[in-house]
């Protein structure tokens, strides 16, 4: 049955059915709310955490997507990036996909290592359309049709 939400329907049912979740990592409570509301419209299982909380989340949930807010300094950014690299190496399926939120198209720290771990980046200002289109595209990557 159609949900009426074109973007929700655009995410391959095999990806939605995995039970995987999306985590938003942001030092900004406001950005966590904006990102979560945009993503929850197309992907129901969304968790929002700050940098310190992300370590437990990255190790305890079956993640399909990590949305990493790179618009301001994270005291834990280097450790988060290292954890994401380790998680991908363990999973062996290319997931979680990693979407970076930037200002001016570059991570706050300007790190090549940070930029290299990202599957996609979107720049501020954020719009619901921009967020949802990126999420749908990333979650459908790598699925055999």
C-alpha cells in the first residue's frame, strides 16, 4: 500500500525492512531536531545524539546511515571518524552510509580524513528536500535490483 510519501516510497523496501536505523550526530541541539524531523519523514528509526553519546550508539545499533554534522567543532570528531572507519571495516557491506552536513562544502576541521569517510555532503542552509533526497539516494546505494 502506498504511503503517500514519495520519498519514503523511493527508499528500496529491502533497505527499510532490515531494521537498520539512522543516527544523527551533532553538537547542536537545534541541528539535531531539524535533521531528525526531516529524516523521520522518510525513515522511521532515527536516533539523535551528541558526540559523546555517539560511541555507544555506533556500537549498539545496526545502522544504515550516519548523519554527521560538521558545521561546528566537535571535541570528539577525530574519535567519531575513527569509530566510523572501524565500523565499516567490521561490517563488510559498505554500511553505514555517512552523510556530512557542512558549511561551505567542507568539514569544520578541514580534515581530508573526515572528508574521505563521507559518502555525500550537503551544505547549509538545510532544506527538507535536500536532506530527504540525499538520505533516499544513500540508502538505496549498493542494493541489487
